[in-house]
C-alpha cells in the first residue's frame, strides 16, 4: 500500500471515480478544480459512494471508508495539486484546446519522471501532448463509465510515450482494481467507443427505419446481448456458440457478411429520429431533471453485478 501523492485535475464524475480508486490503495490524492463549489460537491458525493460501497461489501482495498476519505484533499491551486505528484490524472471536458491548455500549465510544473495521464474518451494522445516538453511522459487512461463499477480501462500511449510510462500506468491501474487494456496504436475513439458507436449507429438506423422502437431496441441489449456480454466478449460468445471459431466461420460467416453489407452509412443523430428516441427513453429513464435518480438505479445494479462477478470468480 502506498502513501505517494497523485494529482487529479477535474472533480466531475470521472475525476471523483479516479479519486476513489486511488485512495482505495492508500494514495494521497489532491483534487484540483477551479470551482470551489464543485470541489465541495465532489467530496460529499465521494463520501456517499464510499458509505454505499461499504454497505454492499464492495469497498476496495484494506482501508476503512474513513481512512480512504482522509486521503483526499481539494484545492483551487493547480500548483498545489501538481507539485510532488508522481502521477497526474486529468479529467476535464472533452475539448482538445482545453486539454492542451491544462497540460501546458502542468508541463511547466512537473519533473522528468512524472506521468501525465488523460481520461479522454476519443482524443488521440499525440494530438493532446504534441508540443509539450515532457510529451514522452504522456499517456491516455480512458475508463469505462462509471469507472468504479466497470473496471476496464483503455491505456493508449502515443508513439513517443516512454515504455516505462505504459508499464507503470498498467501497474497502478491493476493495483487499484482496474482492468487495463493496451491499445497498441492510435485510432479515433480507441476501441471501447468504436464498438459502442457501431452498436449505436445500427440501432439508430433500425429505429429510423421503423424496424423497432427505442425501448425495445434497448431491451435487446439489456435482456439479450448485454446479459452474456457482462461475462464474456463477442468472440468468446461466438466460440461457445459453435465448436470454436473455425466452426463458427463455417456455420455463419457468409450470413454475417451479407447482413453487414446491408448496414447503412453513418449519419449524425438529429431530427425526428432523435426526438423519438428522447421521448421514448424518457418514459423509462424519467425526465432529465431527475436523471440522478436513474443513475442511482443504474449504479445499484452495477454494484450488484460487480459483487456477483467477484464472488463467482473467488469460488471457481
């Protein structure tokens, strides 16, 4: 267990989750945000989540919730967040120029060994870090949302990232209970979002063409594909649905190719189709004004699933 310092830039949902992950392993975390009210709200929310996790038996690490919470400090002074931190996790909005601005400021404060990590979900690490003095210390650690309940984290180095940055980032993420996945080369959207957007794109076209309603489309995922994807990916699913991948190819390759060739081109989500999706999903998820209630509903189920997976893995 470590008492080293980690800096977290941004106290929104992702910043809060990373903070919880790091303190679970004993790290001292200093969270920076320009808005003091945002920092206060973040600490209140983190405490609430720690209490809930303890009650569910899912609190990570060996420290109590009180000990973990004591490891969190907040500041509106970027220098206070950065100095002495061996690892810096940036969680600001997905705006390239904003991220570049933040990292230019950080770059002027760090030493040659500090690791600079961004939580960006789609911006390429080379695009963010180009021009930085310490660009060789830059990497992307893109979590699944919400990170504490969905542990897969994409680790994306730039072509100039030092090998030890990737190794140490992997080690840190594993230490705090995440499941790091190496993305071997830069590609727009990395892997998680490319898969997610492919699904969303086809679902959108099916709704647009009147094949299925938005609610029923979501049911196909939540009560069908998503159930088995909670435990295995598409290729293991295929492997088990036949007698291995070669058998799956012999049975289904031509059919799959034919269906894939019928997919339409991508289009921007907007207009009457988006209106229909918004209206139909709101009937299930509730009005936007009460979205926090549905997020709690989601997180409660993700907590239960995480506990189930943990308990089953321990028993086998």
